[in-house]
C-alpha cells in the first residue's frame, strides 16, 4: 500500500471514531448537564474537521513535481498542519470563554447544576478510545514521515487529555455535591489551556516550515559530519537547509582537490548525496557546489 493510501486509511479510522465520540459526548453533555463534556464534544468536532482537512490536502501533497512546482507539492501537507493548529486554537479559546462565563456566574451567586454520571462515563470512554487512536496514528505518521498525520495524532492525544480534565471536574462535582459543581466549568478552562499549548506547538512548526526555517542546529551539524566523513572533502560551508513537506532540501559548498577529474568529482559528490539520503530519506534534495581546495 502506497504512502497516500496509508494516510487515507489511518485518517479514516480516526474520523470514524471522532464522529462516534462526537455524538456520544454531545448527548452525554446535554443529558448529563455538563459544560466540561459539551466542551469536550466541541473538541471532538474540531478533530473531525481536521480529519477532513488531512484527507483533502494529502491528496494534493502526494502529487509529483510538475512545471509549476519544481520541488513537488509537499508544503500542502504543511498547510494542512497549519489549519489543524488553527482549528485546535479556535476550539481551545471557545472552551475557555464558555467555562469562564460559567465560573463568573458562579462567583455572582448563581447555583450551577451538578453533572450526571452519564457525562462521567462518556469522559472515561473517550479517554480510552482517544489514547488508543493516538498511539496508532502517531506510529503510522512517523513511519510514513507525515507531519500532518503526526499533528492529527497529537489532536487525538489532546482530546484524551481534555477528557481526563473533564472526568476530574465531572467526577469531583458528582462526589462533592452541588457546592462544588463549579469544578465542571473549571475543568473545561484547564482543558482549553492544555489545548492552546498543543495548538501553538503545531502552528509554530508549520509556520517555520512555510517560511523556510532551517533544520535544527543538531541536524545541520550531522549533515556537516556526514560530508566531512569523506576524507577527500573539506570545509563544508554556505550550508542551507529547509523542509518541504515530508522531504528535506540540503544545499552546501564543499572543497576538494582541484586536480580531480570531472568524473571523480562527480562520483564523490554522488557518494555524499547517497549517504545524506540514507540518513534523511530517499527523497531528500541535495545540491552540492564543488570548489577547488586552496
């Protein structure tokens, strides 16, 4: 099964689970009178929409290079990751605002309803399902080297974390009684704060790639070490790196004996290129500019 089909498969599994959990959480939140569970349901709704985004963008990102995209279409997958981060950020802000309004009403003397056991059961079911989905999706995403799938996996993990927060708030309100019903909206605020952190991490990574951010200092050092592992080559400089979806582009100037024949220089450059591809993936784009050693 090719990469695109694998991504479709793992995303469809997640979207089916998200749709089922979405229905369960909304029903449990309404019947169980729980703002934390309704907030969790909104999170599942954002999960479902991000699954659709991944399905739409991965098809485009899998297209090979053409006359209008010499480096391929990999950054469409990065755009999908950006949209996932934005959707998660929007859901998180909405959850925090809703919980804060309920908390403000409680501070004003309003008596909040104690959530029902149905909401607690739904939260526990969500924790189990979402943690399984996270482990399945992140393993597939890393195997397929897909940032969008890994981002979607973290969306599953964040949903499991939000369900843990909801379960604590709902369970505390049920056990401690009406006086502590405020734990339910407080739990929803904590859930929202956790989601903002996850969303920011996704946005930071995707924005970095879209603005041609370099690889980490450690990865660039590794590239230089691979180049200098060839004794005929010295002084790699003007190193430039960036990510293009699931691929990496590497450009560097290198110095070698100026008396080498063109064939020998070409073979040496090809050997360096192959070694870099062994480390960073077969689709890595490598450009080497050869200079005579002084």
